[in-house]
């Protein structure tokens, strides 16, 4: 079933979900993102790669306006979700973030039970009318995050008591439960061991059937494994963007080639 | 020889010992300093400490003996000589020990450890001493006054000619009533101020507002008392008590409670602010990233994570409210009364301790000794509160870490 989805998405689901035009980001005096133009497709995993400090996380945080919480950050240009400018004055960042979920580098479960962690989003957005519906959302999200079998008997225990890999999958379940359209992941595996990383990567591949997933990663192997599209950032510029296979086998730019062959970064 | 001179002489000897020890260490080292086990400064310090420690021990033992009345005060000169002799002996012994193989560093470390342990035991022993003296005097009190009458008596009318009613209940009631009002004022205002300052305020506002609130903490409580006496008390009487027909008293429970609450605001807000700031930013990012509003984030994620600390802060504030005296004297008056009307004068345990111990004291009369029983009761209440606070903080910290 999962193979059918993949084939389908490769052929028919090529709608543009997010498009960025001439995006500039400044942190105080620092010009962190320069002239970024990119079109992110629906039902696709897009990887942002590049050396540390190249701006890939900064750009990711622009997509759900998380940079709004940093007082010195300033954004210019246009980012559109389904054709609508997300920096328009009428757009409420709170509503936007419900549509564009985010998973962070370090697992950050809330100090609540596993159940309450997953139910958090549905509760604040009023996605369920009664307890039975909420139970269903929680179970579906935990199954979606491949965590259900491990935690179904201890849903009332604190989420902070899980292992690192389980915590990160809990955070993914929490993001999925909010029913977003886009899922942003900021180095979701950097705090995880290889086994947990494998589980999360498998999960990302499954999420692709329903969401547009954007993942920032330091690991080129990971980008090659999970993504269909790859964008290479360097010193605040989007250097190259294209099919993942092309980026890794026949990069057009000399900087991309230098990075993937390990000479810069 | 007076003790102060002996102490000064020992100090000088210690300085000399340091210099001698260091130069001797250099001398024994010869051309290569690495021949020594410890650096020369450690040799010097070991001689100095070996000079000073015996002298100080002699003086401490002597003063303990004098307190126990086995040593007459006239023997001070002798004690000084003894101390000096001990210092000289220590100096001589320290100097002779210096050599390439002597582990001066370890000796110094051990003496430093000893000093640290000594200081912490002083803190603990003092507490024990305070409690013991309270218990001792309370025992005297209960020999003269029935404990049932003290703990369950509803009347407080001390008469110095005897035949007093010394029931703690009116005082306990006043204490709790005023403290509860103070906490009702301080906790919400302090918490909301802390939330504003840690979550919403810009750096500039925070830089001005936080010190401004903390200035409140530096005001002596007697000044708050004056504020209660000349401003809050009359205001409450003229605008609330009299129009509502609830009383004519300038001093009232509400006055003292309000002003005490104001006193506690910086206490609650500054502790809560630190605790809220300690909640990791990743929690807030997580909640905001799921589309919560700032206030949902605070209510559902930040505050639950900060809760154990906040509860601890509130209970600490409660301990302070229960122990507060000056604001009550000037704000609530000195009438021991059991009543519900917040516009009436009432009084607290601490105020009555002061009034029972000022003036001519007869330490055989229950009217004076009752102060110690009151003090012990207060001590037990605040101790209980602190234990509960610590228990809550520990329990939840384990769960969330």
C-alpha cells in the first residue's frame, strides 16, 4: 500500500504547497537568509542540507513564523502557503502554526502524561467533540508515529519518562494529532541513536502520504534516504534545489559538489 | 594576657609561619622545585594553619567551659597564655615537618575541610539550641498552666496579678486570618507580575520593572506598618467599614492583610519569575509550534512545569506572613479576638509574644512564660509549612526532570 502511495505521489501529486519569493531574514544586523526562492511540493519530503550556520533552520522557522518569537528577527519577501501570503497582516500566526506543525531538534514532551501530550493540540483547537473522539485521535496519532504498541498500556504515565527515541516519536505524534498540512522537522534525529533514527526515518516516509514534510538535516545520508527533493544552503544562500537523486549524483554547482563530497561543511 | 592580644599574637605568628614555611620549602627543594611534593605556598599555608588552629581550639574550649561554669572568668589571662603556647607549639611542629616528601597540600585540604564542616555544624547546632531553649521554657510554662487551657482556650486575657486566661485560639485565628488575606493579595498579583515579566515584557520594560518591584522587598516592615496605620487603615474605615456598617476601627484584619500582601508581592514575584524562567524555551517552542496562543502556552505548559517551584514560593511567603510582626502591630491592633468581621481589630501570635516580653518581666509567671509556648507553636507551624513545601517541590521535580 505504501509503494502504491509512493508511485502515485511521484506522478500525480506535484501541487506546489509552499512557495517562497526573494526571502530575506535579518537577525539584528546579520543578514542570515539572502534571496531565497523555493517551491515546496505537496506530499513530498523536502530536505534542507548545508553546513552549520548556513540558514537552513532559520528558513524552516520562517515557514510557520516561529521567528516571530525572536524580537530581533526581521523577514522580507513573500512566503505563500497554498498561494496565500503567510506574512500578510490578516494572517494570525497562531492559526498558521496549527496548519504548519513543527518537530524540534531536541525532543520536548510537555510535563504531562503521554495521552495529554498527544491530546494537547486537538484540545486547544477543539478538534474533538467528546472523549471518544479524542481517544480515537490520540490512538491514530500514536499509531501514525509508530509508538502505539509501546505506550498503549501506560498512556497516563508522564511523557518525559520515555526514552529519547520514544520522546521524539511522541513529539511527532503530538504534531500529527493537530492535523497539520505541512510538517516541519528541525534535525529531528540529531539527539537520537541509530535505531531510533531508523524508526523516525521510516515514519517520515509514511507521513509523506498525507503531508508535505520539510526536514532540516546535517546528515547527507539521511537526506538521501528520506527525501525526494533536496535544497542545499550555503552562507544564507539557497545554492541548489532539485530532485534528491540529481543533487547527490550530478550536482550543478561546485559548492554543492564540494559539500556532498565532504570538502566544505 | 587578654584573649584579644593572644589572638592577635597568634595571627602574627601564623603570618610569620607562612613566610618561614614557604622559604624553608624553597630551601629544601634546592635547584629543582619539582623535588617537593607540594608547592611552597602550601607548605607556608600548612605552617600557618597548624599555628592558628590549636590556638583557636584552646579559646573555643575555654569559652565553652566558662559557659558551663567550670572555669571562672578571672582565668582569661591564663587562657590567653595557653592559646599562645599552643600557637607556638603548632608553629614549631609545623616548621619541623617541612621536607621534600611532606604532603603539605593534603594537610591544608584536610584542615580546610574541617573548617567547612565546623561552620555548617554551627548553623545546625544553633537551630537545635534555639529549639531546646524554647522547649525548656515551654516546659516551665506548662508546669504552671494547663496545656488544655492553652491549646483550646478561646480567651486571651493576661493579667499580671495572676488568674489569666491564656488561650492560643484567638491569636492563632488572627494569625491565620491575616496570613490568608495577605496570600490572597500577594499570590495572584505576584504571579501575574512574574508571568508578565518573564513571558511578555520586552527587555527594556523588564530592566526597569523588575528592580522597581524588588525595591519593595527592601523596605523595612515597620515602614509598611506606618503605611497601614496612616493610609490604608483610615481609608478602609472611611470608604468601606463605615458605609457598610461593619465597624469604626482604624486598625483591622483587612488593613494588616492588605499591607502584608503588598509586602509579599516582590517575594512571590521574584521567586516565581526565576522559576518560570527556568522552564526550558523548548517547551514554549513546542507549544507555540502546535498553534497555541501565548496565554495557552503559559497556562497549559509553562505553569504546570513551574508548579512545584511556585508552590514552594507560596509556602515560603506563607511562612513570612505568619512570622510578620510590625505590620500587624500598626495595622491590625492588639486586641485578641475570635471573629469573622475583617474590619475588626485582631492580633497575632508574634505581636503577643512581643507584648508579653516587654516591660517588667517576671520569668516565673505564666504570663511571661507563655511567650515561649507561643514561640514554639509558631516554630512548629512554620517548620511544618516548610517541610510540606520541600516535600511538594521534591516530589514533582522528580517527575518532570
